[in-house]
């Protein structure tokens, strides 16, 4: 804590000393099937294999990926994201992607990993049981040509690549 000049008894939190955000459970998933969302023009519905279970996810990636392009891709997902209903379809995880300044979008892929493989910083804290969308965004997940980091720590567990060589903040 740093003393607050206006109220020395109160103090303010030091920069770089934030509360620890909830930890996302990042895992590799294989897209088994993808289809257009029946009630939304910008959403796709995907069936994914997480190794021990199959789930459905909804992603806002229309115009960037076709259902045919997605099928078979080894994507990285936030597996502990609180389920949500998006325009009538349940989403039980979230795929990770980034978009560059030109509007080109790329998914985070793990081309050599099996479905269910955990992707996290070595020695990092275990994932939170369930994370909200807001809680996920308390984390900083960045992709660069040098690798992918979560809150400044490099991710391990699988070789990761950005599809289409698009780099930036993953969402």
C-alpha cells in the first residue's frame, strides 16, 4: 500500500499489486462439427471434443471462418467458463481468438495436442472451478510471434500457434 496524500490513514493499492484474477482452465478441443446459428447471423455453433467429454460452444466468428474450415481444428478453449445461452443456443466453453487492426481474425490452435490437453503456465495456480465472462476478462492473454502468455507467464502443455498469424489480445 502507498499512502494517499489526501488521507494518509487510508492508502491506495500499489500499481502491480492487483487482486489475483480467477484462473481460466485452458484446454485443447477438437472441433467435431460446426454449423450456422439458427437465430444469429454472426454466430457459429460448434460441437467440440474435450477428450473426456463433448460440448457445444457458440462463437462470433462468422465472416472469418466457415463451418467447413472449423471442422477438425485443434482449438484452445476456456473450459471452465460459466455456460451461457446465446440467442437460444447453449455455449459451454469459449474459443480463443484475436483480431488485428485490419479486421483479420485468427484462432489459437494446438496442432499437435490431443483433445483435453491442459494449456497453462508451468507451476501456475490451478484453474478456478468456474469462471464468469467478466472474470475471464480480468486476465490478460496475449499472443505474439514469440508465444502466448497468461498474465505475463508463458503457456505450456502444448505447442501453440495463431492461425493466420494474427497476434494480439486473445478474447
